[in-house]
C-alpha cells in the first residue's frame, strides 16, 4: 500500500516542531512492507501545488 502522511502544522514560532508522531507511524508502516512518505508543511509556504504533485 502507498501511504502519504501530511504534517499540517505550519507553526514555526518559537521553534518548528518535527513530525515525530508521523515519523513513528511511517516507520511502523515501512516495517510492515508499505511504501510511505511524509509531506511536511512546516517549511512549505505555497504547499498546494507541491501537495497536488505528491498525491
């Protein structure tokens, strides 16, 4: 199965937060032989087109 996890958090103040929960989930899915990617919106100000391409 192909999976795309999207981190919708765009808050960068006071510090950006890495998508650790999604990383744990993606790791478990990869161990279960699924193809998995994380799309992080934190540093993507114009994310709509990039997300459409990824989907």
